[in-house]
């Protein structure tokens, strides 16, 4: 298979400069603000995005090195397959977060509930549309026993 190359369209700015101690998901980052600065040539692509309350941000987790096919996630003390967790050390360091969009100014998106390291490269942005994205009759596997424990959960050094 041929390799796939992505070119970042912008950069994320947040108060998080170290993987340790940062929120592990947007629901652990309620009220944490940041911004996404797109490269100027992508500004035109933001037309009408300000009508959405939330966006899906796809980014390259640039501080992640290597991967394990099984890992112990933040919400459990036993190993699970990498594709059954949302851990950052993955075969391809591609991550996503659903963030609250506060406003759009030129090529800068002001966001809230950010759980992303400062200077992270952005690969794509999509509007969050509940009718498209919300699934019904959802099962959450091993995470079921940790339901309600994610809010305020911060990372440690397990993925360094």
C-alpha cells in the first residue's frame, strides 16, 4: 500500500503544553478555551461555519511516538485493544475532538472544551450535525463501568 501524506491546514493554540495533566477528552475540558488558526489560504473555506455550535476537529497528535496494539486507557486498569480505546499512541497519530465553536474571526476559530496540546497541526474541520453524527441505541463496551467518571479526568504520563 502506498503511503498517505497530509498537509496541515492550521494550528491549534491551547494552554496545554505538556501531555501530563491535560484533559483526556472534551468532556473533561468544559470551559477550557483555545483557538484554531488556519493558514490564510483556507479562510474562504470557513464561510457559513459560524452558524454551527460545534465542530469536529481532526488533527495529528504530533507528540505521540509509536503505538501498542493493546494499552491500558485512562478509565480502566486493564489492557484493551487500541481500536477499542481513544488513547493517543495509535498506528496513525490521527485524533479528533468535538469542540464548541464560540466564534469565527477571519482565519481564527475560537473554541471551548479544548483537550488538545498547543501547536498541534490541524488536518480538517467539519461541522457537528446531530442528525448525521448522533447514533441511536449506542453500546459503549468496557467504558460502561466508567460512565460518569470522565468529567474532570486529566492525563498522566502513561502514553509518553
